[in-house]
C-alpha cells in the first residue's frame, strides 16, 4: 500500500465511527434500541425514543470481527472491503429470511450512519440487482434506505470537513488556506504535504469532540474504567483527578459524553456475555474482550470505493425511497460535505430548503428533490438519535409513514 493511503488510514482512524465499530455498541445500546446501557454501565434502561416504536429492527454487526461477530475463516480478514461487506450482509439477510419466513413479505428499509454511508447504498444496490433474478436469488421486499451523517464521496466529504473546521472556528485562516493549497481531495492518495496539513486539523479537533463540537468531552479514564469492578466503573484515582463519579451534563439527565465507556464495561461483563451466548471464542477463559470499535478491523480494511454517488443515481431511477439526514454539529462528516454530495447528483428540486419543527421549535431544515429527501437536525452531532432522540424518532416516523415533518411552528 502506498504511503499516502497508509497515512490516509490514520486520518480515518481519528476516532472514526468507520469499519470496525459496533452497530450494537452504538446503534442498539446507545442510540435507538429499545434498551440502552445505563450511566453506571451495570444495567439497562428503557429507551422511550426507540425506533422499534416505528418498525421491527434488526441490528447487524459488520464487517466480521466487529463486536461479538466472528469468522472461522481467518482469510476473511484479508478480504475486508466494501464489496465483501455487502455480499456478507446480503447472505445474512437471505439466511435470516429463511429462518424467519413470516417476515419475507414485510417492507424492508436499510439504515445506518457514518461509514454505513458506504455499506447501506451498496447493500441496497446488491439487493436491488438480485431482486431482478428471482430464479436465482430470493426476493427481498426492499423499499428504500436512510443514512445519517454518511460518508458518501471522499472529495466532497473531506472538502466539507475542512471548510466546516474553518467556518466553526476550529482552525485558523492560515491553517485553512494551507490545507486548501496543498490538498487535492479528488485523489485517493494524499500527498505528504496534505497529510501534514490535515493532521493539524485533526490535532485541533483532539481538544474537543469532533463528532459533537459544542458538547463536553468525556473526562473518564477509559482504560481504567474498562477494568473496574462491576459495582462501580469509576476508580478512586479518577474521582480524585476529575472530582466526579458520574458525569451527567445538566444534573441528573441530558447528554452524557461517556456513553461508549459505559457500553464497553457492560458488554465485557461475564454474566452479560454468558446471557448473550457470546462466550464461545478466544479471550481469557473463553470470554471476548469486547470493544466498541475494533481497531484491527479498521487497520486491515481496504478503502477502495471513492464515491457511492453513482449508486444513488441508479437507485433513485429504480424508485427506491432515499433519505439522508445530518446532525449539524458534527465535524467529522459535516452537513457541508453532505450538501455538496447531494448537489452533485443534479436532481430536480421538489420543495425548497425550509425549517421543520419539533415541539414548536426549529428541529432542523429539510429540502426535497425528485427521488431524495435531505434533513438536518439542529444541535445534533454524528449520532443524531443519541443527541436528539425525540427529533430522531419524529424523523424516522416521517420517513416510514410518509407523513411530512411539520413545517409550521
């Protein structure tokens, strides 16, 4: 692999919710599942804004090696790329439908966020193509897909990332101008000068949460917390250092920046892994060392797809229902880049950019094109259902039901 691609992998690895991150650890247990890990990491609590109020949900850990997923074929880890993932998940869906045939005629929608901006359209395309040959493949009743803060096209995504950092006061004018001068985001392999310039951008983001730029960062020592006792995940050293035991922003509720620490602790409990029947491979005493993100998967993933925009063009023509949504305080896959991606599709405008409302306040903005709807969620970061759970539930209700988001206060 060329030097530019290797360094580029490092840029993708700046806490990136990309290949290697768990849909259970984030989506199910933190964001939109019916049960979420509580703020002690010792139990579960009901999620009143769960998306299962609107649909049956199936969470798939992908690529293989993420979360509790595993393979008996070690060579699989040398094949990890977008094509492999799409085929793997397609095969899972086919076999799942065989196992639960009463779901075969149900409408199917695919959703995901972040690097699922690649996974979801590519899986949808594979299902769409194979649905045309029912003599060879089983029919899956795919109706559409929805993706949040999605990686879509490297040029627009990274152009948007840089412009967002400058426009939101993360980097200086000089740093912005230098990166613009030395970076050509239209190529896969960045130059050494570009890698250096973008490293400066990510270093500035290290001071804050790139995924939610106005939120506080977690001050817990995650390595200590992951090995703490079941009774209390915060060690006395941490308490002395930070003067806290449970960092709940705004008193006893609200956004908690340490959500991934709690989840990691919970899924590393022996009783939890035993209950999930996940203690059948590797690890000490047969148990799995569960991480929210598997860095070895990220490290071996072969990034070969520059853009999924051609898939959008194809599936829009195919009549699938397609929505994109963006939390507008995400610096990693920012709203600016997603808007560039959508504009590049050149779709006819159906209804103009306007505000939508939630509980009589502006929930975000919405614009509708022929074949695609784009929605922003005001004040949400990379994980919209975590940051704005009520607004996210309204959004998925609108997507699935066909009822418009309110555009009047």
